[in-house]
C-alpha cells in the first residue's frame, strides 16, 4: 500500500507517493514566499526607512548570510546528496544517522563560530541580527532534508507559516516606523521555520552511530565536502560578496542601498530555477546511484531548454528596458545604475540557464570539476570588483557579478555537455536563446526605444517556441529506477 511521504517521512523515496511535479509545484509557491521577504524588505524599507538605513542593514545581513552559508552549505548539500542516495537504496537507518550528524555539525558550527567572532569584535554590523547565522544555517539544512526525505508538503507548510511571521512583524514595524523592529523581523522567518522543521524531522534523526558512519567513508565525505565548500564560495561571490565589496569600496551608503534593491528585484525571478534545482538535485543523485545516465541526460537537457525559455520571456524584457525597472522600484534614473542593472540581469540569466549543469556535476563524480570552475569564478569576480568598483562605482558591481557568474555559466554548460552529451540535437535552440539574451542586453545598454525593445522581445520569444516541444519530450518522464521506484 502506498504511503504518503508526509505521513512516513523516513520511509525513503521508494515508498513515497509524491511525484516530482507535485514537489516542484509546492517548492515554487513556498520559495515565492521566501523571495518576497528580501524583496519586500528592500522595496518597502527604502520608502519607509531610507536608503542609508537599508544600505547598513543589507551590508550586515549579507555578512551574516555569508557566515551562515559558509558554515551550513556543506551539511545541507551533503544531506541532499548522500541522504537521497541512501534512501534510494532503502538504507533508511544510514540516512537518518547521516542527517543526525549534519544537524549537530550545523548547529554547533554556527553557534560557536558566531559567538567567537562576536567576542573577538569582528565587525559584522547590526548585532541584533547575530542569531541570524545559526537560524539561517538550520534553514538551509532543513530545506535540503525536507526534499531528501520526501516531505514537500510539510516544507510548504513551514515556509508559509514562517513567511507570515516575517510579514506580520515587518508590517507592524513599518506602520509604527520602528527601524529596530524592522531589523528584528528578518529573524522571524528562519527561526520559525527551523522550529517547525525540527518537529517535522523528529523521526528522521538518529544520533547513535553517526561518528562510526562518518569514519567508515570519511575520505569520500571529506573530499565531497571540500569541493562543495568551494562551490558555495562561488555562489556567494555572485551575490553577497558584491554587496560586501560595494560597502567597502563605494563612498556612498545610499549607492550600496540602491545596489541591494537592484539585486533584490531579481530575487523573485529566481523562483523557478530554485524550485527546479531543489527537486532536480536529489533526483539526479538517485539516478546517479542507479547508474541511469539516460535519465540524467534527459533531465539536464530538458531543464536547460526550459530555463533558457524562462529567461528570454521573463528576464530579457527587464534587461532591455532598465529605465522602466528603476522607476518602478524607486531607484534614481542614473546611467551607472541602469547599466549595472543590465549586467546584473544578464549574469542572473546565464546562471539560471546553466544551473542544471551545475546540479549534474555536483550530484555525480564530477563535483571536483564544478569546484575548479567555481574557484576560477571567485578569483575573476574579486579581481574585477577590486578594480571596477573604485573606478566605475555601482556599474563596477554589475561587472563584478558578471565576471564571477557569466563566464562560469558557459564553461559549466560546455563541461557537462562533454561529459553527458545532453544537447542531443537541440544545439539550434540553445544558440538562439543565447543570441536572444545578448540582443536584449545590448538594447538595454544603448538605451533602445522601448517600442523597439518590446518588438524585439516578442520576436526573440517567438523563436524559443520550437524548443518547448523538445524540452517537454525530455521531461515527460525518465524511465523508472531498476526496482520500479518512481
């Protein structure tokens, strides 16, 4: 008899009734709420509390987020990959033991690190946000474990309640013009989410035998963790390090605030790729464990085409008409901010398109290749930022993010294609999509009239339609695992 994943979270994917489609739908809605938190805080906070306050809080929040991600990314990705593989082989106890070890590691590392850093006087910024590090670290871990254990429905519920807690506190702070309460509201989401998740995972945690399990395969776990850490640094370089470097190298706190608003405006658009990645990564890990290369090829190829169509339809028009975007989000119409927006949007689009290739490399034996690409992108982004920010101001921030994300995206797609051959006759669709993004980027940079920009967007969007059938065919459903599991 089929058992619902939410009713038996430790049973493993072989006994769960949730399909990838349902998981994707729930993840999309839940992550939309998460994206609205940073977006709403920046857009509304700019009007209520001003750009200077927003710049200071964004700098502190990025610093705390960097600390949390550095400390928690390895356990969260470790959970997503190895717990998924264990559950795919019906090794339920081993999966629970590994997750127990990751929970202890995440909580102890975040609490101890932030305590030592605070006692040492490390200037993170607003001290009210100190609990954000362990809270957000647990959030990252539990988000991975929800999908590894097949509890998509419970994940959705936790995100919903946690987001409501933030919006409630932030609404009161804005109504009463209380900056300290607005700052404190940023803690509501990760704290509430982590408390709910701990209750949901009470049957998925086993501490007995955790150290023995880690010692048994310590070389494999250690190498994968090291490469994952490098990959995490690359992700930070494409977002939070841009804010941190801007705060250090730009003279105006207001410009840092405006830059935070520009980058936060793209956050809601990250909904689809993030939701797909949340579902795709553990699925690729299971397929890799089953040695099902054909399914990996179809999943990666279909996802790349689907995400490319998404960027052409949703991101390209925003990139081609930066003045309209700046007016809507109440950012000054300055040439440097308009051009910075174009570079940020292009970097975002390329990262989104290449993300399935990164998931493939991370979920298989090529994680070291992904780490090498990430290391090069970090160096490129940091060097570009140190040169461009003092010379070009906020425009330099856009160039910094492109240097860290743009080239890495193309290399990632090329390497994964060589390993997996996921293009499979769809090269024309891939090329037309890349050309469409480049054309819309140039339209925004030269300030093309909005009427011509709209016509161009309609034309390039229409050219993506033939690739829709190819993507649909590839994602229509890979063959089941050898033992009949979905």
